[in-house]
């Protein structure tokens, strides 16, 4: 599908239950589409709602209104109204996500953390581990760490495991939430190259990058999130 992700008039607010149920509007009227083979970047200041948009697209946050249409299997799914089981299926097969933080099961090795998404999709475990080794080596994670649980790693080391886990699959859509935030220049360049390869393979990417140089290197288009500010639209 040339446009595997279409977002139409999506709105999100949060209810502050500890403050007498006050409603805090975040974004409204969020509308854009992502084409296969492009990397679009959400732009705007901190607090504008960029991470909230990514979390709605991945199903971590419920949507107040609007549609999030994704091409999944042989049909179209509206993630705004999809069942939890459908959302999980979309995550396994269609939408990948690299967050700012690595959340893993304790005592599981870095190698198996990276290989796990392929195993969940039915790939042979040893084949998945071979691909995981190649990615960890490319991201300059020392081989002596591969058999250790990432909870013992530094922030930058954990993020490299996180990136390898997110890039190892061939999801048609890939969401990136500050993937280079904890990386040095050498590994930022690796991520830029990985993004270029995903684009060449026809993946639709949507990301947040506060690093200006990385953003300039990967962005085909900037989506200005300030135009979706809920307060601005209400005014």
C-alpha cells in the first residue's frame, strides 16, 4: 500500500483525577498520512504532544475522537476503535516502535531481547539470534555484553539494544521516539544509516528527533505538531 498509515481528526486529552477531574487537552484535529518509503518527523517544542501522538498510533493511549487507519494483513484497521487483541496483532505484524526506554524481562540476555520480536513472528530462534548478533555488532555493543541482561547496562548501551530490537523486524510502519537521544556520534550515524535502509525497503517511518543534525539527515517531511494544539484550536 503506497500510504500504509492515515491519521484523521484525532484528538486526545487527559483527565486529572487527583485535581477534581480537570480535563487537560493535548492535541486536536491531528491529520496526516505517511507514505511507504518516507520518514516524516513530528516537529514542535517539548509538551506539544509529539510523544502522545506516537503512543496513540501504537495503541498505548486511547483516542478521544478521530481515526487511525493502518493497512494490516489484507485489510484496513482503525486503531482508534480496535480491540486489544487486534492492537497486539498489529504490533506483531505491522507497526514497530522504538521508544526512549528499554523495558525487558529481568535476566533475559540482550541477544534474546533483540531476537524476541522475530521469534514472536514465527522465525527460528537460532536464525533470529544470528540477525540479532549482526545488529548488535553494527551498533558497536561489545560482544561480552550480549549474554547479559540489559538492566545492568549504561543508558547508551540499553538504547542500542532497544534500537536493535526495533529495527530487526520488517514492520511496514516504524515509529521512532528519540532513538538517538543517548547515543554518541558514531552510533547516531549507524541509526541514520539504518533509517535510510528502512526507507529504501519501503517502510513508512514516523519519528521524533530533538537532535537537529539527525533530523536534517533523516526527515523527508516535518509535521508541525503546534498546528494541532488543542488550546489553539479551541481559541
